């Protein structure tokens, strides 16, 4: 069972929906805020897909009570590789709960500029 009930992630270096890739050092920081009913054993996967064909994901399983927000380092190369004008990136996350329910966040779309 899949539900879309979670707010979108944030990309901390993006301003007004735009990420200036050249201003990144080595990583961009994706943020996942807390959600109701978080419990030990939940698997959270943050995914990034760019319009240029790059993809990245990071999965973690909650082993303790999390400290919110979760901030995950996304390698700069995910955004920089094959960068072209008008490129975009979509970020979202899923939570696979111990109750067998998979919740999906709304998508965050950012425009990528060199």
C-alpha cells in the first residue's frame, strides 16, 4: 500500500527554487523533516533524479529515535554531471514503515544553473 502524505524534502543550498551548482563545494544538503508516527525500523530513502539523466539515492533505517531534521549530503556531481541550460532536479523521499505502509513525499523540483 502506498500513500502520498508527506511534505517535500528541502535542498538547503537552493534559493527560490534555484540551485547554483558552481557555488557548491562538494555536496548539497537534502533535508527531511520529521513525520508523524516515526518509529524504529522505518526505512527512509531520499532520491534525486535530474533531467540530464543523473540519479542518486540514500537509504537509512531508523535504529533509534531520530533527531529531526535529517540532513543528507548529496554529492555535487549528481547535479554537475552533464549540466545543460534549463536542467532540473527532482527530490523526494519514501518511508517504508514497519506497518508495511509506504509513504511518499511530494516532489521538490529545483532549477539547476552552472
